[in-house]
C-alpha cells in the first residue's frame, strides 16, 4: 500500500469530521455553549433518513433533503423551547442538560431501531473510484463527502460574512447586550444558530451512514471527533475545523496502518493531546476564548 | 486596631488604639449537629452489622448502593463544588477495576489491599492529565475528560494480557471463599462510601474547601484574594480520581468479571449526573439523597433497560432546567437545614463595646450561622 | 407632543435604589443634556428608556404611548436607539458591517451608509477595517453612526466624551449639531459639562437619583450648575 | 523614603483603544496617594495592571524593588498588595465572616485557625461584626463596599489599593470611611485611592496624581493639583469655554 494513498484517505476522512465539527464550532461561537448531544443529533438524522427510505420508500436523495429540513426545525424548537432556558450565569447547566439529551436520544433510538448496526445504501457510488495511476486510486464517495464539506464550510462562511442574518450571528457572538440594542432578538438568533448547526451535522450523519455502519451508540464518537477537530483547528475559525478534521483523519488512518486496526482512533486522540499541550489555541486561533 | 500578641505584626509597628478586640469563638456546628452525628454513627453501625444477620443477597445488593454513593460524592465534588463538569470519571473507575486485577493477579497482592493500590494508581494517572485538561474550559473540558476515558478504554481493550475487549476474571479474587468475599467487599464498600462522604466533608471544612467555594462564587475575586486556582482544582481532580478508582476496585471485587465496555462505560457518568442533579448540586446531602433514589429505582425498574435509562435522562434534563438546585436545594431554601455543618459561624462572647453612636448590638447569635 | 416622557420612574439594582420617582419630558427636535457626577443615575435613566432596565414603578412614554412592556430589541423598531456607555462596537466586524447591523431593524429614513460617512468623514477610509483596531474617537463616531442607521426619532447618547481627546470631542459635538435639522431628538448624558452645554438647548442635572436642577443653558449660571453637579 | 510600589513606562491598549500611555507612578512607603481623573481616563486599568488582572503591553510594575510585571494575581496578593474593586465582587453565597476569612488565610498564607483573630479585627474595623453571619449577596451597597475593604485589609497588605470605595455612599457614610482610612494611614499602610469624591481625598491623602487619556496630567500637593488648570479642564470637561 503506498503512503500517498493512505494520507489521501485520511484527508478525505477529515472532510467527514469537519462536517460534524463545523456545527459544534458555530454553536460555541455564537452562544458559548457546547452541545454534548451534537453527535447524537447527527446520528438521529441518519436514522430519520433511514426510516424515510425504508418505510416511506423515498429515494435516498429526497429522504436526505427532507431529513435536513426536518432537523432545521428540530434545532430551532430544541433551542427556543429548552436550551435557551439553560443559558445564564451557571455554565454547568447547559453541559448537564445536553448530556441528558444525548442519553435520551441514544436510548430513544435503541427503543425505536434496536441496537443492530445499520447502513444507508447509496448504490454504485460507494465503491466507484478514480484510477489516477496503477498505485493511486481515490474513491468517488469519500471525495464527494470532502467536496460537500468544503461546500458547506464555504456556504457557512459566505452566510456569516455576506448576509444580514450572518452578521447578526457574529454581532451576537461579539457582544450579546449590544446586539440586543441593535434590535437583534437573541433568543431567535440562538435558535437559528442551532438550526443551522443541525443542518450541517445532519449532512455529516447521513454521509457517515452511507460510508460505514452506524447504530444508536455511534453519536458520542462523532462528538469527540468533532470536538478534537474544533480544538485542533482553533476555536475561532470555520476553515480551521476543516484543517483540524484533516489532521485527525490522517492521524487515525496512519495510526491504523502502522499500529494495527485497533490503534487508529487512539493515534487521533494522541495527536489531539499533543496539539492541546503544545498549541492550546489551535492552528487558526483567531479568537481565543478565555 | 491593636496588634494582638501571637500574631506576627509584620515589619511595621502597629499603634495600639481603636476598639479592643472582644472575645469571640468560631462555631463550626450547632447543637442539632450532635444529634446528626449520633444518628449517623448509629446508621453506619447498623449497616456494618448487616452481613452478620441478613442473607448474602442483601449484602451484595447494598454494595452497589455504596458504590453509587462514592460515585455521586466524587462527581459532585468536581461538578458541584469546583465547577468542573466531568463526563469522564469512568476513566478512573476503569483504572480502579483493572488496577485491582493488575495488583492482585499479576503482582499477587491480597485483593483487599490491592484495592487501595488501585485507587492510588487512578490518582497517579490523573496527576499529569489534569494540567492538560485544565487548558479547556466548561463544555470543552467536559468532552476533554470523555476523550481521556475513551483513550483508557481503547488502550485496555487492545492489551492481550487484560483479555482485550472481552474482559477478564480477577482470579485471585475468585479464589476467596464466596461468603468471605461478599462480606469483605461489603465492609470495604461501606468504608469507601463513608470515606467518600468524610473526604468531601473535611475538605469543605478545611482551608481548601474555603478556597473552592470562593472560586465557585467569583473566580477573579478568589484569585485576587490569594487563592491559587490551578492548585485547588488539581487537588479536587486527583481526590475525585482516587475516589472513583476505589469505587472501580470495589466493583471488581463485587463482579469478579470486568471488561472495558462496562468499566469504562459512559453510563457511569449518566448515573452520576442523574444522582447529583436530582439530589442537589453543591452539598453533601444532595448526592446522598440522589444515590438512595437511584438505588431504589435501579432495584425496581432496571429490567426495562433503555426505557429506564431514557427515563433517567428525561428526569435529569427537566430537573436541571426547572429545579437546578435539586431536592436538597429546595430543602435548604425552605428550611435552611444543613446536616453536614461545613459553614463557619462567628459568635461574639460579649457584645462588642464600640465607640460611636452605633446601637448596642445583641450578641451575634450563631443561630443563623448556617 | 412630547417625544419622550418619564413619569415617577423608580429603578432599583437589587436593594439599591438608583432613581427616585423621576419625571422628565423631552420635546421633539430638542437636544436635551443630562449632566451629573459619577453614580448620579444618568446611565440608569438612559438604560430604562432603552428598555435594558425595567423600572420597579412609574412609566416610560414614547410619543405618548407607554412602552414599559416593550423589550429593548423591539424599541429600536419604534425609533429609540441607544449609543451605550463604552461605545461597545462589534470588534470582529468591519466598520461598514457595524453600520449595517445598526440598520438591522431599520426604519425608513434618510440615514444610510453614505449619509453617515458624510456626517463622519473619518469613517469612510476605515470602512473595511475591523472595528477592534479603531481608536477611541473613531469607535465613538462609529457607535453614533451605527445608532443613526436605524433612523431613530430619539437618539440616546451615554457618556459620549468618555476617554476622548478634546479635539475629537469637538468634532463629534459639531456633527451632532446637524441632527436636530433632520428631525432627530437627542438625549445625551455627559460628565463633560463644558462641551455639552454648547450643544444642548435644555439641561437637567442629576444628583443621587433625583433632578437637582433643570432649565435652558441661558437661564443657568455656571455656579448653579457646579452647585447642582456636586450637591454643595 | 523608599519607594514601595511603582510603575515605569506602563503601556496598555485594548484593540485600537490606547488606555494607559507610558505611565510612571511612584508610591513611597507609608504614603497615601490619591488618583483622580474623568471616567475612561484609565484609572481602574492602572489598578488592574498593578494587581495582575491584565498584562501590560509595555513597561514594568515594581513592588518592594522586585519586578512583578508577570507575577500571577494570587502571588501579588500574597506579596502584600490588597485591592478593593470599584464594583464589589463578594463571594455572594458565603457569609461575611467566610468572605474575610478567605483573604485572611490565603493572602497571608496562614492556616484557617490562625486567621480567625485577623478576621475579627478587620470586621471590627469596618463595622461588619454584626453582619458576620449574613450571606454576602444580601448586603446593602455600603456594606458591600465595607466588605471589599475588610477583605483587602484581612490580607495584611503592605499596599492598599482603593478603587472608588466612597462612590454611591451618603455623606455620613463617606465621613465614617475617611476615619477608617486615616487610621490605616496613621498605622503606616501605604495607600493608593482612586476617587471622584474630591473632599474625601483632600481629607486623607498626602499627594494627588491626576491622570487623563492614560497619561499623567498633574502630581503633587493635593491643593495645588486641584487648583491646576489642566485638572480643572479635564475634570469639568473640555477646553474652558
């Protein structure tokens, strides 16, 4: 196996992790809240898509689009109806509540879908690949996921920089009270931020579901990978999460190749701890949150 | 302000004028706490006698209660007092269980002694990890602790000697006659539970406890008063790791068979959060009540599996949003009742005579020294 | 008809009372100055008008209607715009983006990017710069411009001259003189007595949460003002 | 007289806003120095740089001849720099006695038991003994300010930094505070007092230092500084009309 292929695989895997990470970073950026149920919400999206495909017999594309729209609504209601009330002086409350949410989602899915692993079938695309040279081949699907990640991040960047609502997000992130004085209703902005975050994590969840198997307990792993990508990427920048995801993906793939299958994930964690020790504010540290 | 003897007046000569310092004493507890002490001693005494007169099943069931008490007290020490919400205490529970296996089976230390070694091992592992994790704050600290727990789980799962993912039986424990093992584990469990309460109690009564409460109330003001944030949090983090390590070892003694998926399971954190949120954050009594409630629920409802855990999660979410102080928080708000006297009350022996028109103040009764 | 009216407004911070049954009326087109020492309740009054603080009793009326129940972010679309103490521009946003945020709940009116740049020419070359890197004076001009972008009927200015060099303050006050001509009523709170008197057509002096003096600058002698200012 | 605390060429800006501009202040041992200046002049930031709440962009802070510019906050407090905050920061869930005990034990690096005596002395001095067992969060503004003073004193500071401690108090309360601070000064504690209530300063301090736009405007005898044109101008505002 030549190394270029492996590193390439790692980079493309980084795109998937970035899809999970960007929503976590957005929610933290806008309202300084870390959503411990972020990974589970991505898996919830995968199960919804699965249900739409299997019981509603919708083609995967339509099922996915419908799921993403549904998750937008779920995100808005979840924040406006519950999480907004946990924000305040005591910052341990949102952590406890979102952890409780993670438990609820996991066990709810266990009841609804049992514990067996599932997969979303995307047809031939999954194993088609592009042959560049006799040694070098890139799978179409991982490439598509990476492109989707870049597109999502670019779209989010454009949204934040070019649109009126995006500016309102950034203003609220800078100074919540001053934003209120400009006529910005924080409760609405927070709910929209969560809704947008859930759109990105749903794309990640569905992309993961097509790539490998998933089951109700997969959520936390994705939360951890998203978290590591955000921290390594630097907590201030959207593009940083892509770089963080790539570093994580490459570390895991190389680790698995060098030390054996079981050790790949561990190498990812080890690289994360290394970055945390050496450069705690990550590569792109634009705003270091104290 | 007269420079009173015995107090190092520093390098400046203090002019002795101003009101003389009236006699005073610092009341740490009130009369009712004597009754609480007596009641506690009686309860512990009764509990200690249980193995002598009850069936073995009762004893082994109560071991689980003791484990829950330790877990709840340690999680609350971190989350309730130091403001450090950890989602990774299962790392130290796992280290405790596998530490017991390591010391007992590999190094042939008697299991009951190996337990203390396992707990110390958990504390030693926590020491270097804490400074790294403290670079993260709030929610990111929580996930950071979870990452460490995952690291430990993966390492243990990939070492053949520990039986890898499928787990192992602690042979030296299995060789102890069943009755002796259950009774021995019971008493050790009871000691661990009482010990965890005493650790938190004496920590809060100490200077460290004073510093911790100050940090929780206002971090900047605490630092400006001389409290070292890093050191205080490190002490609490290592103690909590030690406590969870002990709990993991008791688990090993109780279950005999240990595997990474259960020893390092995140469900331990879910149970801990449920107990502390329901019982009440930031007090010793709260987690105790939470542990009792959870134990009763577990004994009666646990057959339903994920519905039960779903129910726990839902209750914890509702309580944390609607009644964040929990049951004991409500009791304190309602009756200002404190079973474990950790506060300090100032009692002036004689009403202080003071120059100036201030109305004579009655002796500052310690009654409201909550 | 008065643009703003405060009727017996009492405001508390926990158990500390900051305003004692305060009554005040501001007519359309006026430049109303409120002066007073630190802690006299000036900022508290402004925050109450802007909806950031809720009075424990008494009413705030805007164009004749009570607005007590209206939240701060909704008062902007009614035409009340506050330039907060310490300016509080959005540091990570550029100058232009800050101004566009000002127009978030914008009402119709002739204030737009061009007219604000006209009022504060110093801002035009800085339009693409992040506002964190602006000097104190530039940030103050930006904060005022941002408030104008919502085409308010009533602009509330809190401590405009805070930490600014005299020459900068002069330029800002000159710019403010153009506002009444465009139908904007100004309520400015200031410690810097000298400058604000050159602009104001009505003055009230606050002392410990009460009005110790009120009138037009012409009627009031410097001694009256100093006495009301220090309460001696 | 030896200099106990001084800043040399101190510089600090937040983003583009320059708050402290090459500021050098000296405080002699046992001296009481008043600091005046309009809002936004940089007074509180100066205290924040002295106590380590912020790090300066340039210049040094020297205490008893040692450079403490980069010393962490808790160590500066233990070295003997006590400070009150302009906006009181009590430990609201703890009682008044416990609030003072934190400082008496941690700032002096002594055990809790050995600090009880110091606590009662400070509570007596600041007239808080009657409220010793009350929750700090429930105190009135005056008592919160007294608690700030008590906490700073409990640490037996060599230098006491007071940040607008008389602000928002009634006349009688200010008089009481002046008596307390004059006693401290008489006992040799070096004091720097930021204050807007000029007559309180005039009754207490040996020297007044006026600051505006983060720069020194005047420094000298209290009466002379108050009469100087620059101070009048920056205080009552703008260039005199």
